[in-house]
C-alpha cells in the first residue's frame, strides 16, 4: 500500500470544488492559488478516506453541510489573509 495513492484528505476535494465554483483560477495566479490552498487546508481538520463512495454513502447530510460551510469560511479567511500578507 502506498499512502499517496490509496488515502487522501476529503477536504482537499471540497476545497478544489469550491475554488472551481468561485473561479479562483481566473482571478489569481498559480502561485497565489497554491499558497491559498495551503492556508485553507491548514485551517481545516483532516478527514482521511480511501474511497469517495465512503463519503457518499456514510456521511450524514448535517455533517456534509458543516464540512461545506467550514470550507467556505476557511477560503474567505485565507483570501483575506493572502491579500494582506502577499508581497
């Protein structure tokens, strides 16, 4: 088993989805997005999974909503942080 191939943090997927919805790649350069991703993920708890189906079938709607909200808040905070600290 290789961890990098078999296991990942589900929040990474949620962050990428929200970045796409916000069209951040159209607004910011690649280096900014990479740093932003780190700042966002460092604010969030980890939720490791092996298979996406695990989250689809076993995650209660209330927990999914909370995770989505956590991502939105983390992105908002991270963008403000990056704007004020980016040189």
